[in-house]
C-alpha cells in the first residue's frame, strides 16, 4: 500500500488506481468471509429466534453509517488541519453514545411493535447502543493509524474500517442475542 496522494484521479492510469485500491478491497472480501464464518458459529442462537436475522442488515448498516460519517469528517479535516485525534475522540465517543441511545431506542421500539417480542427488542436496542458508541472510535483509529504510517487515509480507511466495523457489530449483535435469548 503505497505512500502517495493522488492529485487528480481522472488523470491517473487505470492500472494504478486498480493497483492502489485492490489490496484494501481484498481485505474487505476476507473480512466478509470471516463474518460468514462468525455467523455460522451462532447458528443455534439464530435458529432459536429466526427474527433476529431480520435485524442483521440494519444493525450492520447503522454501525457502518455512524462510523463512515465520523471517518469522512475526520479524513477531510486531516487534509486541511493538523492532526487532532484526541480532541475528535472525546467528542465522537459522546456523539456515538448519543446516536447509540437514539437509534437503539428507536430500533427497539420498532422491533417490539412489529414482532411483539421483548427479547428481540432488547437485543436489537442494546446491540445498537453498543455498536453506535463503538463505531466512531473504530472510524477514528483506523484512519489515524494509516495517516501516521504516511499513507493516504482516504484510500484505505473506508474499506478497512468497514470490514472491522462489520465484524465488530456482527459479533456484538450475536453475543448480545446469545445472552438475551438464552
């Protein structure tokens, strides 16, 4: 993974763009395979209450979306201003906790209203709370590490952060489900 910043993507060779993006996307594919294997370890939990599977997309998406917003803002600011990692971290933990509470409550209310299952509602609400809080932290740590390694965080942070966040949010959701359902 190169030590460079593209000046204008429209003027770069296609082969260079593919070469620089491919490793990060390959990491994403490997992470997706790991997520598949991880889910297979929770087959018993999911089979006890199949409706838990209905919420996988929203749990993973919302965790990614919260993290992606943080990451995009931070990477943009890295290119314009000095590195303010610790200042961002403090604020983003509070923002993530706020979003975790808000979206956890909304998702929990929806699950309870739709399915009438308090255990599923507690599972999705608590998982969203935890994931919403963690997502901005992951979204700051990854680009910060890439930036400190003198690589372009705009190139690698997105795919790498996404796969890490997906694995974390999936793990948290399935662990919470295992605890609440059993």
